[in-house]
């Protein structure tokens, strides 16, 4: 039996469904497959969109382009997401195992609050879960750029900066598939 768990997230965008009712949140849906490149006949994956976000803890700016030429895991997560908490040990293990071969991990927290107390809680969460890789505070704009509609959601990016795989949710099968993809790219 395959058990896949994930948490739904929204972009923070709103639309009016009914003028008499409150505004409701709207999710962005992800495309299932990349388009086929007419020149090669293969699926052409998009470049990973660059961003500049606030590093956790500390607050200094971090840009995705700092890891140019590396194999990347971009992991969207939140402290309130149970499946995210389940996937963190696996991400930690992959980072420790393959960092010396060129793997980098960027965790993007989708926790929304920006007050100092909440930032301190995020820093404590990162420390408690031994997340030794780069973690940043996500924004609705970056969430929309990557079409994130559920978490955990991991993007695997090759050394050329192309998204090659997307994994939604968490399960033992996904964990094994992520490691297989990483090994192939390194």
C-alpha cells in the first residue's frame, strides 16, 4: 500500500466568488508534464526561476544563483505541515550524503508571519530539526513562480539550472525516487 501525504497551501491571492460572500483563497495548479522540445523530441524542462529571499536565521539575502552549477533540491515546507516534518530527516540525510559531490538544498518556508517572535520560532524549528542546509523565508510571489499548491514539494534542479523532477508530498517511495534522481545527476 502506498501512502502519500501532503498539505495544501494557497498563494495568498484572492478572488471574489460571490459578491455577497467573503473573498476566498485561490490555489495555483501545477502543470503535470513539461512541453516537448520540437528540436530534440524530448521534454524540455524550464529553468528554475531565480529569487532573492531572506535567509533563516539571520535575515541576510540569499539568491538561488549563488548555487549556480550545483545539483539542487528546492524544498517548499512549513512548520505546521505534518508531512513536511516527516520528510525533513530524509532531506537532511541526502544533503549530508551528497554535499561533497555537489548537492545543495534550499528549504523555502511557507510560514507567513514576519514578526520577530515568529522568525525566532522558525529559527528554533530549523535548529531542532537539524536542517543544516540553507533555509529561506518564502513569499507568495516565489510560491507562484514555482506553482506550489501543496507541501512538501521538492524540485530537483540539474547543474545547468533546469528543473528535471518535481515531487509532491512524502512517502518512502518518493524518498527513494529523489535519491535515485540525485545520484543520476551527480
